C-alpha cells in the first residue's frame, strides 16, 4: 500500500509534465511533478501493513508452523514467487532438489515467478544464470530490482528527455536502456576521483530527473557527491532505491555490506528518504499481480529472509513460506525478538517432494 507524507523542503520549480500512475499502484491520476512541488517534498513510502487475516493468524499462535502437508499448500495457490539466492541457489551452486521441485510444480499447473533484490544483473543476465544452472526459466518469469527501477519509471511516464543517474552496476543500466531511458553513471564512474582544492565546484547534469541507487561494488565519494547534487539541486529529481538490504552474500565466508549502505549514504547527504521498488515494498507484487492477472490471495511467496521476502509476501496479502536454506535459521525465526512470522517454514523447497510423498 502506498503511503504519502508531506515534509517541508526548499523551494523548487516544477517541470511541466503530467503523466499518470497506473492502476496497479493503487493511485488515481498523479502527475510526475507531484513528487516534488514548491516548498513540499513528497516522500512516497511503502507501508508495512499486514492484512487483517494475517494479523488474526498471528494472534492465535505464538510461532510459525512447520510445513507438514505440501499438497494442501500447493493446491491452495495458483502462483509461487521464489526468491533466488538462498532458495534456488547459493552463490553459483544450485540447492539440492530444486530442478525436480520446479518441474513438479509446473506439472501441476502452477505459475512460477522468480524475484530478487539483487540489481547487479538484468533479467536477461539472470536468464543466462538460470540456464547455466540447468534450469528452464524464461525471462518473463524473472523480476530483479534492476527491472523494477525501470518499470517504476515507465509506470509514472518518466520523461524520456530526462536522464537517470545510476549508483549501481550493469543490471540497472541494461534495464534502463531496454526501457528507453537515458542514463549516466554506473560502473564508469567507479574510477573517478575528486581533487579537492580551493574554489573547486563539482558540476553535474541539470537534466537528471532521477537518481537510482542499488548495490554498487564501485561505490565512491564521486558518486555520493554527484547523486547528492542531482537530488538536492535538480527540480523534481526522484530518489529511487532498488532495495535497502543491510547485508548481502558475496562469498560464503561472511556477510558483506548490502545495497542499503549505498542508499543510506545518499539518504544521509540529501536528508531525503528514497522510494524503494524492491522487496519488501509492494511495487513488484502489484506489478506482478497486474501483469499476470493474479489474485494476491492465490500467491505464495517463498523466501529465506524474514525482513524482505516474508514481509514482501505479507505486505502483498499473500501466503508465505520461509525456507531455512539461506539466511534465516530456525533459532532466528523462533527468537522472541522476531516479530515477522511466515505462515509456514521448512528446510528447503525440495521438501515439497518428500512432504508430498508422505501425505498422499
């Protein structure tokens, strides 16, 4: 659900553009320039509101339920949305039993969708990864946060004459290019340095209308300053984040700083909160439901993270299944400090096969 709050800001002029936001965002006609009007800064955030049905389930039980009857869950939904890393694969290694599980679900007429917050790759690049791992997944079934950023700009009819400054990697650039948007930044700015000397003033492109921030291994001070100047000084400039994940898994040895650290730097310097298009915000869920004509109550979100995957499903009013093959352990799930409870949990998605066998 989209929420809107007004926050005082410096006076800016408004570009004369009047596109609309599509129905799947749950908003009426809304001009592009209403994201930044004179003396008002609109901060669009996705409220983390659980549906009443989920709330009632949480009131009647103190912990998440282990999945015992896979058939019952499978029969109750039309579509399964899978997170990728920690659910389908770990790094470059496929998790055991995944191909057989996906084949079984397809044979039972289920639609499969794969959603990832990782913005470093485009949908086409992710398609090649699925292929390399021996999985038959079409590009139309893949939704990365890199794609979500471009899809969001299309959904608000972002002016094609405007440019997008990217703090992120190749995936965002490719999706913006496919959507027909002009861009600058990305890995190319990773080697740029600022020579701070008396009187130095950094120039920036006044035609940048949006700054998109995602995970960026080439992050540097040049990008921070450039993005900051665009957001603070360009009239109506949007600040969009692919996700705010605190950590990511670049190696299997430890957790590494995630895209949230890059987003946090720009939020800190601009004193503005971004519009997040990746999980757990509802944008991708709304987009998927609209694209495929799916009732959200007929969707099951399967993921390994509580604060992104499971919350994403709950925010969208879907059933949720946590798998313990990735980030979240059973002790983390059952910790008294954890307030995010999935409908069910299991060890890995191939449990669909063994649990199905024992319940026939």
